[in-house]
C-alpha cells in the first residue's frame, strides 16, 4: 500500500479550503474501516487515507510548515499504514462512565493479545500489539491499543477469492464473535492487501 509523501500533503491554506469535503469523505470512509466488537470495543483499521487525514489535521492544528517537521510526522505515521501483507489497527475499549471504565480496564488486562482475525479455512491470526510501548500494567489495560495482524500469502489469496472473515475477542471477561465480518468492511480491508 502507498505511503504518504510530502507531495501528498496540502498547505494549511489549501487544506482549510478543502477541509469540509475531505472531512465528509473521511467520515464515509471510516464507516468501512470500523468494526464494533460488542457494546464496549471496536477495531479501527488504518490505511493511507486515514493516516493522511490525521497528518493533515495535525499540520492544521499545530501549524506545521517546515519540511523537517513535516518529514518527522511522515516518519511517525507511515509505519501505521499496512504494507500489503498485514492489517494495522487501533483497538479501543469504550466505557463512558469513569468508575465503570476503571473497573472494567482492570478486568481486561491482556485483551489486546486475545483478539483474532480468521480467514475461512485457516487458523486465526493474533496481533502483534503495542510495538511502540507497553500499554498495560499489572493493575489495568489501556483503553487504546495499536495492533498489527500479519497474514500469509495463502490467507490473502483466500480472502481475495471471497473467503469469509471472523473476528473474535477471546478474553475471559469480554467474549465477542463477529461472524462474518460485514461485506462493506471486508471489501475495504481487502484493499490493504494490494
């Protein structure tokens, strides 16, 4: 999958002029990239469009203009774009009431390693979680985790040929199965394998 280049970015002024249309397009796109897992969790799959949007929003908010700073942002965000053999995602646990959130995050330690994506006919793929830094302690897990799911060529070929996908959370305190992954999301994620 394509990585973001400096030439893909807009000046702050150009972005401000196009921002309403870009935001609407991004909201539509994200609907095909967000998979709810039960009532309190979701997986947001990253790609070039999502990362480019985040970089443009950051440039706008922090008024970043010089080339070195822009290149630094691309170095930070480009690794979050899939490379054709994997899916990259942000896993979010969502408990709106603070007291419940504290309690539940204490009950869900290790959940990020107990998620899986299974392509029909193959073993489930578990993620490599939080490569940048540890997000759980002995007392609680984080509400946000960064995941990378690696797939074999055979799995990718089966996915492209129409095999169904199943996503699971197998944590003893949060068991959810999405079977099958909705077609709109599956079709969007297949583009990550190009």
